[in-house]
C-alpha cells in the first residue's frame, strides 16, 4: 500500500509540474507574439517591421472563416535605444492598438497600470522590471528613446515616453528587450499610413491544434502574406519543452514497475502464509482459478487503498502549491519563472489511476499461477 501510494504521489506531482511548466512557457511565448503571426513575405529577419501590411484584410477584425481562432490583433515592431543620464539599453518597441489582448499582461503586471491607447496618440508605455532596474526607472519617469532609420543619413528620432506600467513575465528573453507602446508612434516613425501595420497576431482556442490551424491560416490568407506559428518561430524552446513529456513518461513507467514489483512480492508472501489454507480449499474441491481470485481480490483491495491514499496526499500537495506557491525553482532564469507551476486535469487523474490499477493487477495474474502448482497433500502438511 505504501509503495503504491508513494508511486501515485510521485506520478501526480510529475504530471502536474511537467504539464504546468509546459503550459506556462507556452502562455508566456504566446503573450508576446500570439500563437500565429501573419507577416509580409520578405527576407528581413530583424525585429523591425520593414514592409507594412494593409489592415484592410478579409480576415480582420474577425477571422470568421476559420473556427478555432479566438482573437486577432495588429502590432508593429521597431528597434530603438533607451538612454538615461547614467546608462542605455537596446530595446524593441512593440506597437499595439486598441484591439490588443491585455489578458496576459494583466497577470504579469507588478506595479502601475495598463496603458490606454484609445483616443488621441499618447506616450504611455510598459516595460519590464529587468529594464526598469537596469535603467534606474520608476513609474512616472520620462523614458527618452532613440530610433534610427536604417540606411538613412538623418539623425536619430527621439521620443519621450511616460512609464505607466512595469511587468515581470519571468521570460528573460522577452523581458530584457521588449517595451509596449502605441502602434501609432511606429506608424509615424516609419512614415506609414494609419491603415498600415507590421503584423497580425492570432490567438487560438486549443494550442494542441496549433499546427493544423496554422496550415489552414496559411491557405486562407493572401499569397503575398506568410503565416508562422509560434512553435516554428521558437523551435528550440518548444523542442526543449517536448523533452518534459519524455521525462514524465519515463517516471510514470518506473513508478508503475516499482509498484507492480512490490505488489508481486506482497502476493507471494500472502500465498506463502496461506499455503495450508490453499491445500484445504483444494482438498474440498475448490478450483485453482477460484483460489487465485481470492488472492487477486485481496490484492485489488490493497491496490485501491494505496491509490486512495496516494491521490489524497498527491492532490493535496498540488493544491497547496497552486494556492500558496511554496516551492520555487533554484534558478528562475532557466525555467522562465520563479514558482513551480502546477496543472492537472480530471482526465489525467482518471487515466493515471485506471492505468496503474489495471497494470498492477495484470502483473499479479502471472505470479498467482503458483497456486495451481501447490499440491493439496504437501500444502496441508506445510509448516
């Protein structure tokens, strides 16, 4: 019972932490770039949006022709340099509009508020705690930002933004370079029209269908446009995430084998202790399968008790971590977050319990064959 309970606790925590970390990393990557990005076809791989796209597309502002797309928004990127009296940092200004989905940033916001880009053009921006610390900036400060036009002899353009919000996504790759501003600033810097933007960002309802929906989006949009999923854009990150699944399967396999071996040992001990009883039952005419069922029923009872205790303790620990976040990663920069995230669905719990119960029971059927080899005469005389 203890072996099965401990195994179940380990398996529940493994799934909860592994899946939780996967979901959080995917969420953070999508928060900055969307699940699918529609851009112009060009060979420019810099952060700057060089060739604009017309906002007048059949799929905007609602991608009604394709089910599974929950939201679409316009963005544009522009490289720049923030320079203060003491230091400077290269940044990427992400221009967003009134249709921008602030859902994720609201959870990452540490101080201040979300900028308001409705109405007239304003200079409100958000940047990360990392940049604010590096540049010694605080809420309400002016943020002088310089923009250079590639291939132009003109001097750099300077904009003085107002810092109204500071966020911390935990994703260092993004926190150290992105600031969020009104897209109309980038349109004016690039001398674009009001209906020209850098890219469209799409969010989907089911991330597991990312590749399928990405292909459908690519076939739906104009041939002059390109659609790239976030998995393709950050392939190395998602390849690393997929290693979590291998680790989860390996740990679950080891735990089930350990629990099964312990149950086999327990069954053999039960058979040894009840050898005389087996002999008496055989002498009274009980079939081998009838006697085997007695031991298998007893083993099923022990397995169920072990699963009950394992689920109670394991799910309790998961709930505590989800509520209070007691366990933290030793190096948050490696895992892109400070606290260990957890997530487990009812289907995970059902499949894990059902699979463990069935596999352990199947593993006990073969050892129970030893009962058919026991001679009634020898068993009754067994001491």
